[in-house]
C-alpha cells in the first residue's frame, strides 16, 4: 500500500506545518477578501493574533449562506486572471456555488486525489473507469486527474447508462470503478438483470463519493460487483472529493491534514466538541489560493478519531458522514438524528425502515416526538394486538435510547415516500 511520506509525519511536525500554512492563509484572506477582513475586524482578531492551532476557534465561521451572498466572485482571493478553472457545487442543498482554482489549487487537488486512490490500493496497473458526470460538478475531474497522476489508465465513461458502463467494463477490463454509491447500485442492479456474471469482469476496487452510503449499501455493492469498496469524502465548496479517504482498515476516513484543518462543533452553540462526539464538521483550507475557506461549516455530521491507525498514517480520521445538520431535531434540549432512531428500530425489525418524524414546535420548545414507522406487509396483516405490542416495544426502546418521551405509530407499507421525512409543526403567526 502506497502512503505519502507526509501522511506519516510525527504529529508535532504535522501540526507545525499546519500552523505555518494557516497563518499564511489568514494573512492572504485578510488582505484579499473583503468578507474576511470585515469578519475578522468585527471579531477583533487580526491574523497575527493566531499563534497556535488552538487559536483557530477564535475565528468566525463561514457557511453556505456566506458563499451564496458573495456569488459569483466575492470570496475569491485571487483575480480571475490567476484562476485557471471554475467548477460548482452539485446544488443538492440549494443553488450551486461557483468555486475557483488557481494552477496550484488544481495541482494540490490532483495530488490529493492521487493519494486517495493510492490509499484504496489503486496503482499504475489499474484501469480506472470514471462514471461521474463530467460537468461543472467536481467528482469526475477530481478522480480523472488523480488517476492519471498515479499512472493508471483512465476511462472517462461519464454518466452513460449502466448497461453501457458494464459493456465498457467488460470490453476494456476495468479494474477500478469510481462513481456515486447510488450509481454503483444501479450498475449492480443492471448486472443482476443481465446474463453477465460479475466473474466475467476484472473489477476489484470501487471508490465512491458525493453521497452518504450506509454499511448495508457497502456490503450490497461489494457482493454484487465482487469488489472492495472505499469511501472518499469531499465537498465542492472546499475543493471536491479528496478531503479524506478510507485506508485498507476502513475504520474512518483519514483527513488530508496537510491541506485541511478539521474541527467538529456543536451545531447549536458553535462550541468545539471533544474527539469522538458527533457534531458538525468544520473545515479550514490551508493551501488553497483562489477560494480559501476559514472555518467553513460543512453541514455534515461526523466525529473525529485520533487513535493511531494500523496503516501507520498519523492523520486524524473522521467517521463516515451519514447525515446533515439540517436533519437534526432538538426535543427537550436533546439533539437527535433520524439515523439514531432508524438504528434502534432496526435492532427490532432487522432492517432500517422508512420513518417520518413529527416534531411539535408550536409551543416554541418541542416537548415530544412522534415517530411514524413504515412496517412490512406481513406485519400489517397480523392481529391488532401484535401491532400494539410492537408499537409499545419500539416506544420503550426509543425512550430508553433517546431519553425523551416518544410516541410511536406504525404506518402501512408504501405510505412514506422517503427514508426519512421530518415534519415540524410550527406556531401559527
Ligand atoms: Zn489507516
């Protein structure tokens, strides 16, 4: 397994490097981006005041709203003549945000994607099929440049239909597939529906990005395509894929800390949380030139892991992102996430069901939570007594786990349209 030397630096050296790069970045944004100059001035903090990584928490946050208000070029720290590429975020959570890259930014991104692919065991002998959409969105070109950098053979298959992808895979003996996990599932589905056996393919590794995908989906993709599947995290605002990646131990994603500083905060108070606690991931870029971000609130929920990894990398890891802060519910001062609730129900039902969460916020402070759970066909045809008992059991388990009052209501199969739906009953004004 290939590791970049910088990924195994002693912590002290790595943190010294981070501090130097942070200070240079702060000076640059203070000089060149009106938003940061104003924000730092308002907070009464000059870049010189930041003399340790600890001091980072003194700086104000930026978020998607900041970026949206500064569109298109308000957050650029370089003039356009020094920007060599524009890309945008996918726009899944609002209007797309335009992001610029200098020549060095593209170079760093390429290097990080090469390191991501290397962590997943991809090398120059591999044939890498890139089934991300080649467009303004960052997935395709990120993987493309990274794979070329390690000397692999790249097939830019883009987002052609699954049948076509499979044909390319078979004919050109693809060994690595890069795409979104949901598209990998579509490809797996198409293989199942064809006469082709996965044994006829040469695939061995999948590296997936741009969406949350639970462990069940990983297992399903791995079995259907007979590959080992890796998670690669990133986001368009910050760079694209290549912020962090799993190594062969798949025990969290190693953050490329020579380019990013990660913090996890309580999304309600903004306070930095200790390692291991789930909160919102905040990223600071420390090498980006055209579009640097200071304390950017990603909206993604995760936790940090600092225990050493058997792979030898010394970098901090983050848990796999399964949820966004938009999904957080606060009941009686307790922060809850739909994934927690689905996991509890899965421990009874065996599968994670579709749920609808109804939070009554009409009194200002939500006091209770109603959980509607979609049950399978078999359950609903059974006698009423059994249903009531099941509801009671779920209520008991959820209340035990969450520590707040919960009402559970079982609903008929196919009555919910999404895995998770949150309904907030608000006060009428
Ligand atoms: Zn590792």
